[in-house]
C-alpha cells in the first residue's frame, strides 16, 4: 500500500473562501495570517512550498477591520523611490481614509507571504471589498470556515443566497416564530 498522496486535479482544485470583517472579532494580524495560509495552500495535504496550490479568499466589510491598541494611529507604512530624500510615511488611519481597509489588509497579508516569485500570484487571489457586496457570490464554497451545504439546492449561488438570508435578513423574533410553528 502506497503512502503517497495522489496529486490529482481534484487535489489542486481551488476553492473560494468568504470572510466578513463585520462578523469576525479577531484582530487584523490574526485574520491576515489565516488568509496567508489559505492563499499558500498550507491547509491542504498536498502542500509544497514550490507549488502554487492555494485557494481564493474574498474579504468583505474591510472598513470594519479591528486593530488592537493604538496601532491605527501609530503604525506607519513607508515608501521610498530610492532617490535621496524621498522617504515617505503614512499612518494606518490615513491609509484607511485614502485607500480604505482593503489596502491595509493586502499590505498585512503581503508581509506574511513568502518573499518569492509566487507572492504576487498568490496575492492576486485575494479579493477585498469595503462593503458586503461582491461579484463572486456564485463561486463561494465556504463562509467563515464552514462549508455551504448545496445538497438541497442544485446551484451553489442559490445555496449561498439562502444561507445569507437565514443568517442576516431574518430578525430574531421571526426566527423564534418559525421554529415554534414547525
């Protein structure tokens, strides 16, 4: 019996993960490290550092990124054009105002990815949005780390809409009434 894991197309298939900062209480660094692991593919048993086998990650509500301490006002991002006297700095708060929370998340994830040729390709699979709406609804297979069950409804987009409707749109008093009547 062989101990080798099969390297099939199914093993290398990329899944889409959805993460909403509105519902995730973890700080920026914790979320960025988990996103980096999914972009690299370290959660898969076929992981190889020289192979690009990671997944897609969709991050929504990036305007609600949680930071600890005074990082939002004290952390500085530096840029330099290699010309004398061209060092510029920008605080995290100013970056939020100028480019939004998506750029802050991309910089955090970029710093956690390995510094090699695959970094830009992996980072391109991170899709960030300031609000909850995004054009990749039909591709999402996992929401907040839980697999969307698409056995009852044939199309994954319809399943995702049903899950979001159950999760967000029903007020608590309606959920209790629905459970009592069934």
